[in-house]
């Protein structure tokens, strides 16, 4: 009885080892994932000269194998045949497939991984093809099983020539058997250049933009998760390296002679334009300068012809400019005024008066008028100044020497006083009358002689 538990433990251990070994054997013998795809879709998948598959998708599936540890068995064939055999259940995954309404009922789609433009291609001798509706009346080459067939049929285009592959379509175009076809842009560009037809054909804007997907049979969740997990394990760098391998690296573009000539022509035009513009600008500046100089000469001639003195005075009382026809009326030579302050040139009382009127002119904008007198060369001279605002920070003072007028006024006042003294001191009757005989002025002897006041007599006729 003692030996039985020991024997039981040995049997259990042996059974565990067998189960573990069996699991390892089953894992290593897991069936490969069968993948079907188009066989003529460069640079994604196509055949080399020996018939071996190559391209972006082939390298991505090989990377998928390393990520999952699961073998991927790749099969490439004409697209319509690939669709038929996938529907028949011969494969686990279909690649390079677009999502359409009909296919969505049959397959579970993995996330899209590549946008594909689908334009119309047409011979350059044809014009007027811009969209699907403009294909009416043309025989249009398409690939069997392509999503483009469903799209064009919905647009009412039914004159379709079916080919097994994109390569077969481009070969027919090369041999001028067709002139219009709808092909996905990547393989179209590849075969147009390969067959030397890139200059013979034009293309429209894309009819639509499809997307490459990978898909599994409807409801096959285990396969869906396996495929998705393997591709999600790939890094962005790994995917970039694969794409760079097949798209290549950009090279420095060759400059064609026509482009050089075009560039030189543009440069010549630009330089010529600049020369003409510079010449016209210089001419305009010269004309404007000449006009300004002529205007300045006219203004200066007018200023020099004036008997007055002109002073530009800044808001802080500095002389900015001055002009005087008669230098004898100045306290100092004309050139010495500029830059000096009013207080440095004029006597204190006159300087204070000038600053006061300067502030009023700048503050109110009203004309300021005042008189003052200076002793120059031992002689007393009288001046009248009129000051106006000449800008935000300066005023213009027009100063006139009124010495002769003041002397004339003084002489007149003196003579008038002498005349009044003589007129009133005389014992004779003196009067001044107008032409009508009315008294204008009488001396005091009239009051004594007639007994009337001067106020009563003035304005009355003396006859």
C-alpha cells in the first residue's frame, strides 16, 4: 500500500510530460495561413523574371511570419480567379481587396492600410473625358473582378472590356486595341513607364479613392485576430524600410535645357522689369525733386522779396531757421540765430514775452500779435511780431520793423499837439468848417464872443 501513492505520482508526472510534448508538436505542426492576392499590382505584388513573387506585400507578409511564428503561404493569381477561389474556401486571407457593399457581406475586413486613387486613362488624341459620365459611348478596359466594375455600372457605363489583369489592359493599350481604361493608379504608372507610353496617355482626377484591406471569411474571428496581431506588431520604422526598398530614394532631378531656357527667360523678364521700374522710379523722383526745387526757389524768392523777417521757433524756444532781407534790423548775424534759444538772443523781458506768445500759439492755434522795441547799434527800433502755429512742435513768427511808422506816429502826435496849442491860445476867432459851412472845430474865443458853448456851436452852420 505504501508503494501505490508513489507509483501514482510517477504516472501523473509522465502524463504531464506527454501532454506538454504533444502541445509542442502540435504548435510546430500548425497549418500555414493561406493568403491569396493579385499577381500584377506593382509595386505591391508582382512577379520577377523567373516568376517569383516580389513587392511590398510579399516583404510585409515575410515580416508577419517573424512576428507571429506562423507560416504564411502566399498565392498570387489573376484577380477574378483570386476572388472566386477565396469564395470557394481555398484560402484563409485575401489581400489587395477593396471594400464594397457586396464583399462586406462575405468577408470581415481588417483596417485599411493603403489609399489607392482610381482615375480614367485615355489616349492624348481624345478630348472631353473628365468623369464617369463622359465615358458613354467608349469601350472601357477594366480588370475582371475589379471594384471599378461595380462603380462604373452604377454610373450607367456598361460598355466594358474585361481583362484578366492590369498588365493585360496596358498591353492592349500599347497595341492600340483600347484607348480608354480605368486602372488603379500605382500599377497604371508602373506599366505606362515600363511600356514607354507615359507620354501617350492622359488621366482625369480620381473617380474615387479606394483602400487596400486584408479580409478573412465572415465570422472567422480566430484568423482575424491572428492576422491583425501580426501586422500591429510591426513598427513604423520596419514598414518604412520596406516601402523605401520598393519606392526607392529620391534623386536630384535632372534639369532639362527647356527648363533652363524657361528659367533664364523668367530671370531676364524679371531683371528687365526691375530695370524699367527702377528707371521710371528714378525719373519720377527726378521730376519730383525738380518740382520741389523749383517750388523752393519760388518760395525763397517770395520770402526774400518780403520786408519782414521770418523765424521758425521750436516749442522749447530754439530758433530752427530764419530769413531777413534787412540784416541791419537783426541783433546779430543771421547765421548765429539758428540753434540758439530765445533767452540767449533777446533781452529777458522780450524773451519772456516771446515764450508766452509761443506757448499760446501752439496751445490754441490762434494768431498771436505783440510789439516790442530793441536798441540796435545805439538806436532804438520798434518791431511788430505775428506768430502762428506751424506744426505740432513749432511756430512761425513774422517780424516787421515798424520804427519808421512809430516815428511818423510820434511826429504826427507832436504836430497835432502844437497845432492844438496854437489854435486854442489865439485871441482871434479860428474855426474849421466842412464844405457845407458846418462848424467842425472852433477855438475858445467863439464861446467868449458869442456866449455859446463849443458843443452848441459844433455841427451848426456859421451863416
